[in-house]
């Protein structure tokens, strides 16, 4: 079969650049290196290899741009977590894998948590940033509520409190561990392992409430070795 030839003299079409995605990626890279306070639009433009005026075409301010960076990273991390637990039917293993995913995120993407904390401070005086962070918080909470409901359906007896309450406690614990690890400049992994142990212990109560023996060997296998 003959190949269709490009007419002589006509330039080859170039792939279209997603400028918004390019700028968000550049902003994420700069803030990861420099932190929020030391990141400027000029730095981001240089990282992206574009004129600074292009940033103002897409974003009204540094705060709006970095809020969008947080939302973009959060989308990526949420999708990673959902993919990790999606094939797992065992409710106890879903708990363990979910917390392990949060711990891995905290270790691998510290810039996300640093930027989130900085933007929370900005949100006290910036309604636009506050609205974006509220959207992010509500979305994360809704996803955790759905996961709590999923896990609860796999246990002998549902949890004795509303999924929304449990989800709020889990979200607060994850955010708190990440924040404390930043403030203390410490590894967050041990605290996440402790949280996993507490959540598995809470889930084990479901078996006792149903008059069943909790699967102790399975529970222990989901925790790291002691010592």
C-alpha cells in the first residue's frame, strides 16, 4: 500500500503544547526546590522556558497558580491511592494499603504538604485560595467517606458510628502526621504505621461485635515486624 506523501515545502505539524499543564509542572518543580516563600513567577517562567507574561495570561496571581498546582498534585495522588486499593476485596488489606499509600505520598511528595501548609496560611486573607483549598478538602473527605463505606461493607458488623465521622478523623490524622513530620523534620513512616495499627484494631472490633474471633494472624501480617 502506497504511503501518502507530505506535499513538498509544507512544514511537518508539531504536537500542540498544553501550556497550562507545562506551567503547572514547572511551578511544582520550582516550589519543590525553593519553597513557597522563595518561589516567584519569574522563577516559574524561567523553569518553563516562557515569558513571564504568559503566566499572567493563564493565572491572575502566584497564589492562584500554586493553588492549581496543589489541586493537580492532589488529583495525581488520589488516583494513585484508588488504583492501589481498587483490586483488593479484603477490607483489612484495603485499610493497610490505603495507609501505606498515604505514607508513601508523604515521603515521596513532601512539596505537596509544604505547599498545602503555606497556602492554608494564605487562605486566611485570600478568598480565592480559601475556596480552592475548601474544594480540595471536601473532595478528599468525600473519597475517604466512600472508602470507609466500602471497607465497612466487608466487615462482619458495620462501624458503630457514621462513615462521615470516621472519615473526618482519618483525614485529620493523615494531615496531622504529615504536618508534624514537616515541623519536626522527621520521618513520618512510624506514625503512619501506628495509625494503620489503630485502624486495624478498630476494624477487629467488628469481629468481636459479631461474636467472631478476629483474624489475628492476618492482622499481624499487615503490620511491620516489631523491633
